[in-house]
C-alpha cells in the first residue's frame, strides 16, 4: 500500500498560491471534464476545501483535460520507478481507481480513493486494498491473482529489490500470504479473512497509518 499512497501524493504537494481564495469555478471551466463542486466533494471525502484545491491543481498539472486514461496514468506512475517496469502494477492500480470502469480516471475518482487511503478507517483502507488485489473482481483473492500482483511489484522495484530475487521468491511470498490469510484453507482469501489477518499483523497496521498526514 505504501507504493500506492506515497507516489500518488508526492505529485499533489504543489506550491500553494499567494492568495488563499481562488476562483475555482473559472479554473475548472477550462478543462474538458468539470469535476463536481468542491463543496460536494468536501462532503463526500475526508478532505477540506483547501486541500481539495491543492489536490486539484496537482491533478490538473498532470492531466490538463481533467481526465486521465490508462496509458497516461502508466507514464505518470512509471516516473517514480525509473529502474523498474511499473506498467503492470499501474494497470492494476488504474483499474482500482477507475471504479466506474469507464476507461478513465476523473478527479472525483482520484480524490475518493485518496481519501480512503489517507484518511479512511482501517476497514475502508483494507477493503480498497483487497479490491486492488482481487483482479477479476469475484470477491476472492486466489493464488494466480496474488502471483500476478507480487510479480508486478517486483517488476516495478527492478534492480533495487532486496534481497536479490531467486527463481522461487514469488512463489514463497504467495505461499506465505496464503498461509497467513487463508484461514479455512480453501485455496482463496475472502474479504473477511483478509481484514482479520491484516488486523492481527502489527506491521500492516502501522503501514496503514504512515501517510495519514501526508497532505
């Protein structure tokens, strides 16, 4: 999850303008997709209006049209992993952000997900992460899906992966994941199993709190 939040929030920390008040309606009118009003987004997320203004400027700098397609998303995300191949992991991440399956991410999609990852409850964060790992969206995580996720993470980290990968490293990590998460040993991990197992792991719980004050 750290890779998700850390890279996505880094680019939103733009310089604040000298004036606290910005004519956001005028600013939003010049893009092809106009986000919902800031007041509505403020009510739907855990961000203040000023935080949403900062986030929107960062989003618009990267996506002047107001929407981002998958190829653009991959290009942006890959900038943070120059020594690896982040394309596959970015594909999974894009699908998790594109909750409406429209083929593009709007500002509303972006801040809704970011609100969960940064300011959501523990359960909300774990539900979002489970959805990311549940590639085929059948409400279960199977070994094939987890293998694809682990491979994508290793590809993304590239030569900076430590310790150096061995042939069976991916399988070992997937087996360890299922040993911890698959409580009833039926070969798949349900959302309830995932949440319970994560809540029992102090390291995971600490990692969920790392980025709460990043903005």
